[in-house]
C-alpha cells in the first residue's frame, strides 16, 4: 500500500511539472508560433488603451524579448520563490506562489484566487454531495426496477438533466423560485459573508440544486449501467445462493464493484468545478473563480487568466491523485497490481 501511495504521489508531482510546461506553452509559445511578436504579447498585460511605445517598453521589462527557455525558467522560479515585476512606475514584488501580476489592477493574482476559492469550494462541495447521493441512489433504484414505469420515469428525468444547459435551468430556477415565489436567494451576494450557516446554505441552495441536477443525471445513468452489469456476475449469484440478504448483495457486492468508474468521473468533475464553475457562478453572480475568469477575459487581463488555468489544473491533478488512492480502498486488486 505504501509503495502504491509513493508511486501515485511521484506521478502527481511529475504531472504538475508537465502542466506548468503545457500552460506556459499555451500562453507564450503558441502565440509566437502563430506569428505574435513580443509587443503583441506585452499588449495583453497593459490593456487596450496603451500606446506602441509603452507596449514595447513593457515587452522589454517583462522579458518577452528573451528566449523562451529563459522565460519559462523565470515562470517556474516565480511559482517557487516569487517574482519582481518592473512596470515603469516602480518594481512590484509578487510573493510565492506567484501566479502572475495584474498590471490593470496592480495586484498579484494569487491573493485574488485565494479569496475566491472558498466560494467555489462551497458551491462545488455542496453540489457534489447532492448529485452523488441522488445520482447514485437513482441509478441503483432504476437498475433494481429495470423496465418498470419507475425506471423509465427516472431515466427520462436523467435524460432531461443531461440535455438542459446550466444557463437555461439556472435562469429558469431564478425566475420561478427566487423572483416568482421568493423561496430562495436572488444571487449576487457572497455566501461567505453570512455568519449563520443557515443563511449560508440559503444563499447557495438554488445554485447547488441547479448544478447538481446536471451532474446527477449523468451519475444516475452511469450507475444504472454499472449495476445492471455487476448484478449479473457469477459472484453476485453466489452471494445470493449463500443466503445473504438482498441489501448486502446490492450494497456490498453490486454497488461496490460499480463504484470504480463513478469514482473516476467524480474526481474529474469535482476537480473541474474547483477550477471554477463558470456558467453557474456567472448565472447566480457568485464571486468565485469562474466569475473571476470571466471578468479577466473581458478585461483582456492575461495574468489572471493564466492564474485561473494553473489553479484549475492543480485541482484536477489533486482530484485524480485522491481518486487513485480511493481505488485502493474500493478495489483491493489495485493494491496488488
């Protein structure tokens, strides 16, 4: 078990290093291959109103005229120990981990991300709990009642959940439950400002349910397919022949074997959401990482976009590492291999 853990951790560290190289290439190498000059790169850091002379001066000070390998070394060094940025009026220090420095707001990117991570984590965590419980539960019931009216009804709802985009269901939910009936919060507030957990949940309940509806549908269909496959296996029939209760057969032998693909997709989905639920946060005006990315794109603020990309990649790698470790708990054969 320990050797398995060490291998996965080393693999995650190597993957994070590869992610930094790929991210740097996307933002700095690919534009160069597309014909962008150093001045074109610098224009993304100074905004749309800067003149040609100011853009060129910024390109020199930021090192865009240096070779790409030098720029990448400086990029990695900034993540490890911080960086200094000379933007003309003075030198600004970006403490480690330096995910970039926004010259439009004169602020490092990392503190902004840290302040918004709790909002995104609250949204993703609550929605994940709802969709995991309801999605897996619905899939198990549908598999056990295969072909019944209940099965067809549940899968029809799941199909609707997969098909409807979040910006449609989100706006429709706001129109009905917030503005129409007044049952839920109308959005536009920071749920972390609430000192009472009840009001915190009240601000997030509609985004939770709306986001969970989309994912629960996929989990219900995936769980149903997995349960239909495992419940016909020989070891399940053997468990029934030994006199085990139906609940034990379903939960311990059937569902446990069907959890492996669910764990995989759950880790990816949660990691992606921790990097910013862009549509949900924009629809409900939640000040999370996703809304931060939209604001940065509209302002052409490249360091913020770069920072969001890095933090999203980090959460995805971390989620995959946790999933790999959970494999060893769910399926003992993983530890043997």
